[in-house]
C-alpha cells in the first residue's frame, strides 16, 4: 500500500533564523512580509505587508525585521531529511519548505499509522518546528492536503477526490499560473470543480502538462522523483524554548540527539569515532566541545556516557537555548557484532574503559602498548596514544615477555651453566632473529629459560660475539 506523509514547515523561513516568541519578529522578502511569529501576528501583521506598515502597527513596541536566508532554510531542511531518513528510506524534499515521506511500507515496523505519527510528532517537537501534515496515496495530493483542514488532511481512508475537492485552485498557481487563471475566469475556483470535468475537454483547454499533473495527483500515473541520498555527515539540533542553566538539564536532549545519530548510522551503515557538540546560548554565542572514542561506535549509550563526563567538566556559561550535534568524520565499516552468548555481568570492554579514562584525564594521560612492524624486539613494541590491535599484539608476542630491559645485560657462564641470580635452565628455543644488515648487522638466537625460583626469562646468544644476554622477564 502506497501512503505518503507530507510535512510542510510553513514557518521555516522564520524558525531557521529565530525562535524567540517573547517579542514580535518578522521575516521580509523584497521588503514584504513573508512570515511572522505569534507576537507579530497578534499586532495585526500579515504576509504581504510592507516594512513601513509593520513598523506602524508595532509602535510603540519594537519589532525585529529579518531578511530571508534561503541557505539557512536549505540547511534546516537538510537536517530534517537526515532525521526523516530514520523513519522511512523513501523520502525527498519538496518545494522549499516540505518533506515527503513514503510511510506505507513502514506501517508493519511501527505496528500501525498511529505509533508512526506519534514518533514523528515527538521528533518534530524536540526540534521546535511548526508543521502541518497531509496524508494521501500520492505525494502531490499529500502536499495539497496539508493546506486544508487537518481532520480531512489525515483521513487517508476517505476517497481522495472528495478530500481534494474543497481546496482552492490557487494552490496550483506556482506551476500552472496560465491554466489556473483561465479556469478562474470561467468560474472554477476549487479542485472539485475541475476533477468532475471530462479529462479530454480539460486537456484541450489547459494543455497536456496540466492533464498529466492531475493524473499523477489522483494516482492514475506514476510520479517518480529522485530519492534522497544521505550524505557522509550528520548534524541535528534540539531547541529548549528557554535558557538552560545547569549542564545536567542538557542530558535528555543529549540522549535524544544521540539516538537520532545512531539510527542514522545504522540506516546508512556508517560509523564514527568523533562527534562535536555545540551549546547555542540565548545571546547567540556558541560553546563547542568534541567527544572521541577509540573505536567506531554505533551505540548511543556509549556516546552518552562519554558526553556526560565532558559535561561534568564543562564550566557554566550563558544559558543554552539549543544544543547541536555535528559529525563529519563518518566512514564505512563493519558493525560491532553482538555476542550471541553475551553475559550481562561480563566485565566492561577495554575500549570503553579507555574512552572514559581519556574523557576524565585527557587524551595524553592514557597510553597503550602496540606492536610495530619490526623484527628486533627492542623496536617491535611501541607505547603511544593510539590504540593498537590487541589481537595482533597477543599473536605476535605469544612467546615473548611483556617487559623488556632498557638494554640487554650480559649473563655469567659457570662452566657450561648460565647464571642470572642463580642457575638457568633452557626450556624453549632457539628463535633466530636477524635484521639491520644495512646499518649494524644483528644475528641472535633467543631462548626461554627458567630460574631456580620458577621465574621465566628471555635470553639470547649473539651469534657474532658468541656472548649470552638476558633481554626480558616473563610476568
């Protein structure tokens, strides 16, 4: 079943610039009112008025006049597309302020239309956008119905032609101004007036393109549009509607934004190890901080714990009106495979522990041991900030001690018995290592030996000097 949901953000030119409802704010385009907030509307300000008329109506109360910013509108619509992709994979932006989602294929996932619309409502309310909706079997009809009565716009079970009938023909002027003006001169002012006309006669009067549009509107012809393709980046915002003073009050917004990010990552099969938060102050100032992870994570709980640690350390500033989440370092990768026999009482993974320590103590405070592609043992183990492959380290160093001496120390030889704090017994070897022939040739035979107290040592015999040395001690 094909079912399209239209979300039309009729206040997008205003809400992408300013969401303050405590004073009158108006957006102008070509010195004419495009939209206004509730405070300005209460003063009698209406779309189409001039700037001078707005100032006269608002006296003595000052009114804020803003110029339309189409780039800001597109940026907000882009964020809404990313959010909508977590609801339905079939969607695309429409006109300059609408989003069309095919939700008929998602009803089984949400277990009905009601839960789906409730999820949409929760997502939009946290973003602070005003929206009007429309539901229909075709995307164009859903968009047109968003201009009508809300009860009829969502009553998708009723016949489509009966729901479209009361809508004014003026809604089609943007695409078909000439045929619409001709129909209005003939006394036809509503969609219902033309839907009852014979298609052949209507085509001769209004043209082939207009007839084709009506057939697409009623679902009699296919209406193919390029589907939205999510980019390799993510950004989203949460608006509170008031100034947030304490950092702990940000946590519900943090959880909501991270859940949206992780849904986007799962849907796009992308992963990230770095996210950036921005606190949007009521004075317009931005405070940003980054959260990093040693591994590419797609679980919001892990990011939530790390973000909470950063918020505990963040110094209080001006009250935050909004919270933004940005992620630009997205890359393809394989998902973290869940353990089929996972035990909830299992110890915390090492990666999570390292992330929490670095978040509290700083990136430079925690270092790890990793293997390098070197043959000589004194160069094969590196200590650094970046995580190494622990599996590779274990496999490569299975017969080698974790702790090496700064410099190999010469061993004593009593008769034919090696001594190091007592006699040594060779247990395993030799393992021959030869390298560095281009600079200072090295040729060694390594052995594992045991002392009197049962301690194991790593020894080698220098094949060039025929001397024995101790290089490491096994834990």
